[in-house]
DNA sequence: GTCTATAGCTGGATAGAC
DNA sequence: GTCTATCCAGCTATAGAC
C-alpha cells in the first residue's frame, strides 16, 4: 500500500540569510587546502564553486557533492553553512539580485530623461545576463521555489521598484506605470534569454535592440 | 530544528495513473492493463504521463522512473520507445513546436496588416505559455541540450520564419526584419515568462500588453 | 568547523526471460 | 513489447569523532 517515510521539515528559515553584499573582490589565492583546516572563508568558497559549476553545466550540474569536491572539503562541511542545497542556491540568487540592483541604479543614474533611463536599464539587463550568465541562469532557470525564500521575493520586488520611478514620470496612472515597467523588463528579459540560448549571437547588438525596444514601448 | 512529518509514499504503481484522456484523440478505454499487455499505444501514454509530471513538479520532476509508474509499466519499457530520458523530452518539445507553429499561423491568418499579424502572434505566444504551461516549460526551462537534437533547432528556426513574412513587409532590409522579429518575439517571451512566474497574474492583461508592445516595436 | 563514515534513496540503464 | 531482476552511480543528509 505504502511506506512510511520520515521527513525532516526544516522549520527555521534563517539559515539562508547573510548573503549580504559582497560581490566582486574574489579571493583568488589558491583554494587547495587539502585537509581539514578551517579557513573560515568556506562559505564564500562554496558559493564560488557553485557558481563555477552552474557556469559549466547549468543549475542541475550544481550539486552539493560536487561543490564540496571543488571546494576541497567533505560533503558534510557545507551543512555548517547552508541548511541544504537549495539554501545555497538561494543565497547566490540573492547576491545576484543585489548586483543587478546596483547595476541598474548605476546605469539609470547616468541619464536624466525617464525614457533614456529605461533604455539604459534594458541595456544593463542584457549586459548582466551576458556577463553574469550563471547568476542569470540561477535566478531564472534553477527551478528554485522562490516562495520558500521570502528574501528572494523581496529582492525581486525591490528591483521592480527601482524602475518604477522613471515609469511614473511617463505614465499618469499607477496601472500605467506598472505596465510600462513590465513591458520594458519583459522585452529586456526576452532578449537576454535569446542571447543565452544562442539565438542572438552578438551581445552589443542585443543591447541595442533592448534599448530601442524600450524606447518604442515608452 | 525541524519537525517530523509522516508522509505516505505510495509504492505501488498503478494506483496513481488513471489520468489519461487528456489532450486530443485519447483512447479513453481503460488504461488498466495491470500487466504486460502491449497496447501499442505506450509511446503516447508515456508522453502524456511525462507532460503531467512536468505540470505537477516542473521538468526536473519528470523522471523516467516516475513516468513508467504513471503509465503503469516497468521502468524498462520506455527504452523500447525512446533512447533515453532526454529523447522523450525532446519528442515532447518537438510536438510543442509544432503546436506553436499551428497556433501562430492561425492567429496571424485572421489579420491582414503586418503589424496586426505580429501583435496577434504576441498574443498567441502568451496564450500558449498560459494554456500549455508544461510544454512551454519543457521548451525553455528543461535544461535540454538542443544542439543534440537537430530537429529542435530546425523547428525553432521554422517558427522564426513564420514571423519573417510580416516583418519583411515592415522593414526594408533583411537585418531590419530580423531584428523586428527578434524584438517582438522577445517581448512576448518575457511577458510569457512573467505570467508563469506569477509576476503577472492576469493572462488576458498579459496578452494585451504583449500586443501593444508588439505594435509599439513595429 | 571540519572530517570520516554511512544510511537511505532514486534514478538510469542493461540483460535475459517470455 | 514488456517484464523481472539487477547493477551501478550519484546525491542528500545525518551521526559522531576530533
């Protein structure tokens, strides 16, 4: 009829936390610490290894076991830093959101006209996908259940809000500005996907297209 | 720490299936062939089961083992019909492409002006994603290496060509019409993704947005 | 904080009988 | 064409030592 199975349902979510804001600044000194020394930095090392794996074989190739191997630690070690595999991915995605936000804010700051700000965002979006491919894949194609990680939903919403300001200057109604943001972001997203899928081979061309689509939609 | 939860894990097979008779042309006579009878229709039954699984848990939940269980056959049976798991998925994706083509051609046929044809396509694209979600997910988020399945590349290119005609009527150059197709398709794709991700909740609204984006880009 | 060791499971794929 | 039986590989997660 059936079998009884015991399942641990993690209750505390907090383990995911703390991803805060350290994007670049790789510690590129060699990772090879053959055995058990705690470098204290393992969390970051794990994140980097995970990103590498995504880069090489997509999200599904990013297993905790392989991440551990790459990091040169045992398969048990990651569990001191992440509740489980998905939590590791979620942490990465959150970092990705933070970096995206920074990029978009910076890109828009260089323009004054709202329409040009949105065009700059569209450019930056495609650029992010191209330059940070694994991050992008992780964010949109890792099959991660984002509803389980409220921080991610928040980060996504925050991203949306960044675009809301220029949009409000271009539309009278709330619904109008919301639709504008959605349409521009969707166009940029679609082109980004095309670039990653190989449909569009030339990145700068894709960026141009994104910008002109954004202007057209405005 | 966590909570213990008891879960009934159905071990025996067949109780699960029963779900057939879904799409078109179903053989709705009872699927209950408890043992070894070759209905000859297994290939289709497997495809349907696979699609169901994608619908329930995304591409990664679609394993050959589970597909076999659903279909009420042994895990070895599928190998007479598909070389391996990816081949099954690829077959589904190809069916999906064919259906998409039909839909887009039909949608565009109802319009005469090229711009309206592209808008109709954009609508139909979002509609397809919403109505045939598992197909759409399979096509764009199954992590399938399409370069291993030339039929898929062809089918994708064919889809592209369908849009090329109206685009040529709107742009003078080859590059121009190609970019137009890409931009319109990208906008539609982005909105479709937003719908599936839950960012955009209202499908008909998404379709409207897709159509107006398409018109704007034109 | 990290290791070793291991339990437990699931899936892919094959061989050989019918 | 399908089954049974089986093998193997790989991953997740935990326990307990240091």
